[in-house]
């Protein structure tokens, strides 16, 4: 496999991790960021994308937590709703 030099820019995976994290795609940035961090560790990707990978992972984790909270709240509220229809 090709080794990278330090003067290369961030990889496409790191950019994708950051963008998908900003867009709120919960699991996608976590996966992309983890893959690219692994590639950086093995010398297959430029270390310049490390910050974007970490930001994408953090944003993905925050998005995941927000979705879980939203689902729990919705599940807790739905049983308390009463629907009455009159014709």
C-alpha cells in the first residue's frame, strides 16, 4: 500500500466525516471518522485530516444522543395522547 507524506491534505474520508457530521447523519460520520483514523494510524492517510475525523465522530455522537432522547420523549408522550373524533 502507498505511504503518505505529511504535506498532503486531508483525505476525502475526513472531509466526508466532517460534512456528514454537520448534516446530522448520526452513524455515518462515526464510521467514516473511525475508518480514516485507522488509516492515519497505519500511515495510509494524511494526519492533517485527524481533526476533521474527530469533529465528525463527536458531531455524530451528539446527533445520535439527540435522536435517542427524541425517540424516548416521543414514546413517553404518545401513550398520554387521547384522540377523540366526533362526526
